C-alpha cells in the first residue's frame, strides 16, 4: 500500500511540475499586443535579463525563463540592444527574439 502512495505522490509531483513549467512559459496576457521597448545592456547576465523581463511584465517567471534559455543553449546567443516585446509573446518567443538582433543601428565613423 505504501508503494502505491509513493508512486502516486511522485506522479503527482511530475504532473504538477509539467503544468507549472508550461504555465510559466506561456504569455502573460495573450490579448495585450502593445509593444514596449526592452533594453539589454552590454554584459548583462541572463539572470538580470530575466529579472528585468519579469519586472516589465513580459514574462511570468524569471527562474523558468532562465532555466529554459540555459537548457536550450540560447543564453550564449542573446544580444545587447533594444527590442520591441509585448506581453502576448511566450517566454520561448521572447528568448528567440532576443537572439535575433536588436532595433539598434550602429554607425562607425572612421577618424580623419
């Protein structure tokens, strides 16, 4: 009888974790298409970026975002710059956008 209880408890934890993970990566507000500028400064770490995204209301959970980005290998591809993001985007979509370049245009003027 104890084995059954333990097995049910483990299954319950796994199922709950699965739903928590999916909910945490889902959009904050699917109806809100309003875009806001999100700035990533040069040298910012993924934990700081995730905390700023959470503070801006663009993701549900900074820990889940950090774990997803590291697990998918996107942490090394995220770029500094300005990005247009909305709460209707999932955390996965936001992570991909942050790797595809920013709204910045850099102009280099040589000396002389």
